C-alpha cells in the first residue's frame, strides 16, 4: 500500500506530557502501546483499517518495542492469533470490521473464550452501523453474550476511549476473559485530543524471549471434557470477577442529575447524542450536566445487576437508550429489576425506534414520549416545535423539488481497471443472453449500481463462487461468479474454488486481479507486485500485477485447467473470453483472470514521477480522451456502458440540439476505456484520444510544424 | 452569541475532494485559537466519488474561559441546528436541505453553483439532468442566507482542490469568530501545496464575499431563429437545393400549424420545434459528415483547448472509428447496397458479429487528415445513396403524419412533431430510434396527444424500450415487435464430460 501514514506513525512515539491530536481509531492505536501490548493482528475493513495500516507502517518502531504486528489473511486467523494469551502473560489486540468480521472469526472466538486468557486480549471492532455504513445488520452484542466475551462501548471522547483500552486489558486479565471494544463509524473518525502517557514495552516480547513454552495443561484446551468445566467457570467465576472489576474501577459512569425521580441508562457510545437530545428539551447544558441522572455503560456486557438496581431504585421510570435490535440490554435490565423486586418502570424500544441509527432526532422522539408519560411537569413544547419544524421542512422541500433527488452511490474510480470488465460483461450478455451473476464483497460490487446493475446475490467475502453452486445446475445458461483477489485469498480459494473442483461443477469464475484489497484502502496481499518490481519499472503508468503469478500458480496447482488471463482494458478480448466461457463445451470450472492494477495505486506512483520529469524539463506525454460535441448526438449510450466519473454531460452548445452531449472533463486519466468501448460496442465516432506532449524534442517539433503547415493548406474553417 | 451552544458546520462533499482535510483544517483552526473543537465524518464506502458529509463543532468559548469544563460535542449533525453548511456540489447541498439539516432561521448556506451529475442523470437517453434552477430556488428559500459560486471551477483556476476553496468561503462567511489570517496560517502550517491552496483560498474569499451580497438572478437567454439556423445547417450538410427542400418542409409544418392554430395562440411552437428536429434529422450523421466535422480547423483548436495543451506542447489526436459494411452500404445506391447488406444478414444468421474495422485514425497526421478530407469530399455520392433515400422516406412519413395529426388538433400535431427528437445516435442505436419513431407514427398518430407525449418521453427514458412498450400498451397500441435473434445452443451444465 502506497498511502503514507508517516505523520501518524510519528504520533505513536509521543510520551507523557505531550498531547495527541487526531482520529479516534489512531488514539486507540496509541492506547494499545501505552498498555504494553505485545502482539497486534487483524484484517482491514472500514472503519478500523487505519489501526493495522499504521501499525504495519510503524514496523521499525514496533520492532524497537518488541511488538509483533501481523496482517492476517482473514478475521478467523486474527482471532486465532489471540490464542497466544491463553497460556502466556501477553497482551494482544486484534481488529476487524464487525459484524461481518466477527462472523468470520466466530469459531476461533468461541474456542478462545472457553479456556479464557491470562494475558489481556482485546478485539477492537468497527461497529459499522448507521449512516455511511456498509454492514448494518446484526449486533456484535450477540457474540459477546453467546461466547461470554466482555463488550466495551466507550463514551466517544478520546480520553475516555483511551482509558477504556487500558482498563479493557486489566479487566480482561482480572476475569481471564477476552474483551471486545466496539467503536461506531463516527467514533472511529472523531477528531479530538488526549494527554499521552509513555508507551510500555511488553515484558515478554520479540526482544525478550521466553526460554521454554508453557507446560501442557489439558484445562487450557477447548476440548471436552475441559469445556464442561470452562462453561461453569464462565458463569461462576469469570463474569462475577468482571462485574466486581467494573464496579471497583468505575468503568461505567454515573452522571448525577438535579432530580432523582427518573433516569436514563445509555450505551456509552450514544452518550453524546443523548446529551444533545436532552439539550433540545433544555434538560442538559453544553457540558453534559443534565436534569436527570444518566448511567453511561462503557461496558455493555456483562451488566452489573447491583449497579443497575441501585440506579433504578427510588426512580419512577428509567429509559434505556440502546441502539440496534433486538433490545438485549433492556431485556436484561427488566429481568434484573424483576428479580430484585425493584418496581421502576422500564422503557426503551417501546418508545424508541427498534432498528436503525440512534441520531439526536431519533433519541429526542423517544425522550418526548418518555417525558410526556413520566415527567409531565417538564415543558416539552420547545422540543416538540423543533421536531415538528423538521418534519414540516422536509415535507415542504420535497414538494418544492417535485421529484426525488437522484442518489449518488460510490462508484468505480476514474481509470479503475474493473469498469472495462463490466462493460465487456454487458456486451457479452447482449450476445449470449443474460446470465445469473453471483457478486461478492469488494470494489467490484459497485457494478451492482448503475449503469451496470449486475449481481443477483452477495453472500459474503469470497463466497460468490460458492453461492452459485445451487443455482447454476438449475439454469439453462451458465452462471458467473465475480470475485476480487482480496476475496479470493480471504476465503474464496477454499469455499469456492476447491469446492467447485471437488464437485466438478460447471462454473465460471471471474477474478479481478488488481493486486490489493482495494476497497478497504489498498492493503497489500500475497499477490501484490513487490516493491522492487515497482521501483525498477521504467514506465510508471504500466500495470504491474502481471509480475506476480501467485493466483495463477495456486489455481493451476489445485487443478484448474481452463484458465484465461485477459488484460482488463481489452474490452473486446474480455467480451470474447466471457462468451467463450459461457458457451464452450468444456465442463468443469472455468476461471478468467481480469488483470489490471488498482488505479489508485498506479496514480500514487505516476503523479510524483511525472512531476519530477516535468520539473527536470523532460519530455512527458499526458493522455486524455475527448468527445467531439458536434459529432455526439446525445443518446448517451457510451455512458450506459461506462459510468466513468469524468465521462459526463454538458449543454450541446448547439441551439438546435436540446439534449446534452457527452463530454470528458478534467480528471480523465487517459485509461483508454472510452476508445475501447467505442470499438467493442461500435459506439458513435465522436471519441478521440489526445496525447499532449510536453517538452517535445527538436525533431518532434519540426515534424509537427511541417505537418501543420501542409494540413493548413487543405483545411476548412 | 450563545456561549452554551457550539458553532456547528456541516460539509457535503464527494469522495476524493479533500473533505477530510477541510475538517482537519477547521479543527486545527479552532485549536490554534484555543477553542475546543471536534470533527467527525462517515467516509465508509463513500470513498469512491459517492456523496459524503463531514461535521465539525467548535465551542464559542476558549479553553481558558471554560476553566477546565469540557463541553460534550455531538458526533452527528442535528436537523435545524446547523450554523454553516458548505457544499462542493449543488445537488448535495439540496440533499442536506431535504434531510432537514439546513434551516431558514439559522443556517448560512455556501454551495457551489455547479453540478457534478450523478450516473442516474447521465445515463438517460434524453435529458435526465435535475433542473439546476429549481435546486437553486430550494437552496435560496430554505436557508438564512445563500452564497453560490463555482467551487470546482475556482479550484481548477487556482490549481488546487475544492477543500481549499471551501475553506476560503467558510472564512469569508464570517460565521466563525476567527480572522482571515488565522485561516491562512493553518494552510501554511499544513505544508503541502501551500501556494496553490492559498491562491484558491483567496479567490474563494473574493467570490464568496461577492456572492453573499448578490441576489443572482440570471435573465433568460433570447430564443434564436431556429429556422434560419436549421436552413444553414442543412445547406452546409449538402447544398442549396437540399436547403430549399428543408424550407419547403418547414413551410408544410407552418401551414399545418396555421390550420390548427389560426390565432397563433401557441406562438408558432410546432413550426419552431419541428424545424429544429427536422434540421438535425436532415443533416444526419454519416461518414461524410463525421469526416467533415473532424477535419475542420475549429475542431483542432477546440481539442487543444479542451486538453489543456499549453503553447509549445504537441497534440496528437487519434480518432476512434469503426466503419462497417452498413455505413459503406449507406453511401451506395440501393442495388449495390443490397449486396453488401446480404453479406451482413448472412453473418448475423450465423451468429457472427457484423463486419467492421476498428481504426484509430491519427487526425493530426498527413495521411489521416487527407483521408478525412477525402471522405468528406464524398458528399456528392450521398444523394444517390441508400441511407439518404431511407431518411427522406421516413421524414416524409413523419411530416405527413404531423400534418394529419395537426388537422385533428394543434396538440396532436405538436406532440408528434416533437417525436423527431428520438432520432439520434449511430448504428444500432440509430436504427432502434427510427424503429421507435416509425412505431409511434404508425400506431399513435391517430390517437390522443397525451398518449403521443407519454410514448415519446418513455422512449427517451430508457434504452431497452421497456418504458416505451408499457406506454404503448397503456395507449391501447401494440408493443414494438420482438426482434428475431439467432438461437445459440449452449451445452447444459448437467451433461458432464
């Protein structure tokens, strides 16, 4: 990966007396070092990718501290890495995007939780829930409950988030239980500051090696009969120890209120939104001092029965503000109060919406109902007016607009090598008929949006090929599975390729070999072209993914015989290859590799290279595409075949032509797709390619002048 | 200023525009001035040119004034509680308005006057662009104050990115209690592309200040004389005689309109719009026309300018052509053309692709240029060619249908006249367009004006023609005939080797 985190790496070195300024996820990263973490692993995914990216780039410093950093091949391997803490007093942290990553890791998590840990184990998950999130179904909370893991949901202010990392490790050790630290999207990206402490080099580390492995201890195996005892330990010893620690160290925060008759229990991560909602009722000030007491749960699993009961006792009613469904926390609180015979009325999902993000407005709507029922003396008129004004404003604007605003989903980058493959797929389907397309996770899933609209299912990362196994035998035409190289290595090789080969499935697999896990921030994988190749390549524009054959070698080794590699920009060639795969008499698995390096990575090489050449006054050729506005008739079929951000529309400039014409705007990287499509699809002849030669040589200049002279004689104005 | 309330700033940007840097700068600005500040964002999958937002809160009191108390800041914007909204794109500003964030009581709205079109707007065969005027009206009537200027264009002129421009506009808005120099100091301290950023910042400052004082109503452009323009286009396309034919046809439209609307209540709209599309249709794009347009000196100048070539740069132009037998046949007389087309239909029955040669023609080279001029000089052949005859026949058919329809009512004639807008595109697209028009003329010209309009709008809305078929059925007309396609046999997956 070519993104540089040099500034962030520098921040990791900060010590006591210094102030850290930056994003939440990087504050967590720094907190890991302050807690003396010995090993770190994970699998990239928004919104927690930066944790691992920065650690990987800080390799030298990590070696200095003796910390082991591992970019794992998937979340299961990351979770399994925590096995180091079962026997050894090693603090370990792993990270991934939840709930998808937690699903992948579930097997290892379950068997990690059973024997428990002696070294603190922390799993930092990006709880990808709410606006801008890509995986909003299910809660990590369920995993914590079913595997008896601790779940931390810190109040989203950097000092508190850092505190919860340090306490998280201690808590994990105090009750021999791995802990999950969940961060919502906005908390990962929140920009704030905290006072640093010195980093702590771990006692046992890459620099301080232990002489002997731990003794054999059957009780540390997640294997029967040990598991039967471990189940008892979880409930009889570990969770009670956790509860004791939570209370003793004050992990959950109680913010006192001016009146005690009602109260609110909130997940730590939602505290700020709750305070802002209370402010709409004039029930809290800018500093969070509220009219009613608030219990902010920085630890949402396990709950401490006595703490809950103490908070509720003497109150008429308590509102539980808990995001996501179902309402695990609220149900547990209700049980606790019932058992302890505390007769406080409990509200939550009966007044607040069941699913979806708890924004300030959503919380305020629930608060309103709660106050009307239990605090009739509180004036809610102001908040009511505000909510009504919001609703009215939206209604009025919708009327003024008359039509819904078009959505703007993400799309392939300008120059993305995956776009031409889907152009070819569109053309191929025009010839052979529509095919069932099993889509996958990754940049290529942007083909599910317009102008392509490709993909019948998305079952999981690397699972496209597996997900068509039941479909393709039922269809007359062959089904297609699309997979990225990221998905191939994460999971696809085993769940898809091996299974299809073993069952001799008649299947077509299209692998997007762009060299990186691009959608998560272009992290390197085993098939990434190596640094030396990049450094020595003369033409930096060139795609270099063809230099690494790991995918091809693996496929051949496992027994794939029908294997075609097609440069992704050869639209017509790709169309023909797809058509062949769909129609050939050859049975079994057919794999097409679309080869083209991620454009983001190429641009990161190209930009400084070109800038350097220009600065030195050397010859540089820049390529751009264009559309002749007077030749374009404005039917936009080129756009329906490409969707490139820089291929757009403008007024025709011709008073006779009403419809806008196509145009290529600045930002075109000259990838060549416009020309390829014009040829492959026999589009209109309005596309042209321009090569702009800067600092041309003398011979070139003379030839050009001569040409222009002669052409000038024949020209029509 | 309410010291109990943070100053709230919502930024709408597209992935890749530097919105993250802008949020970082705003926090940096506040911290340097001693104010608590917080920013959040939701990059997520919006990273790739999708719509995204950034949210910043700055406490109006300094840390010193607060004396150790920490304000609790919200991670997400609150509807109706945004002091300043800055958008790098007009539709995204309006999206935030629709989501309820911007209020007439509180929000100063800075937005680009320009659009970056969404894919949904671009892929419509007709004009799918959202009405910008309406967006501007919504922006103006739903904010406390509005300032619009071309953010992207300003960034381009200054050689920087939209984030620096928006930073300048935010400074100029006066919503934040910081001096201009404090903003510029943050840019200087950032250390990357400082000069360009400061240039963009300065230009944005000026433009935003001007826009804040400007109501900004643009007078409508006068309507040009379309018949004169059309006549000139057709003469240029062929010759004076062809121009004469154009005028005769326009005269028929005019006569039809006068019969239907003797008082001129519609101000000659049928004639004007009919003349518009007739001219475009008569000057149809064949190889001769394309070669002519591609070899004009004005074209070379335009290409240089669009490519941003500087004096001294050499510009090479490669045109993407794929002439096929069908194009060639179009220039030949019917009998000869039929022989070529017979080859094509044989290939088609066998499931082979049409014969065509993909060429990248260097229009700036001698041979390439002369070839273009040679093709352009084949204008004389056109009149005897098959394509010419075909187009004239369909034009006549449409024209008579318009006349007949107008005799039943002005609206009927007008709606049918507008249907000539369908004719565009090349090759298969053009063929399909003509089929659509022919079908409408055949089955709807005797029907209701509303049905004709609906069918036309449907035909321009989607390429596959699903909407058109639906509109046709709703009007009681038969859907377009299903086109024959060669059958391809694919061995089924079950039969293993």
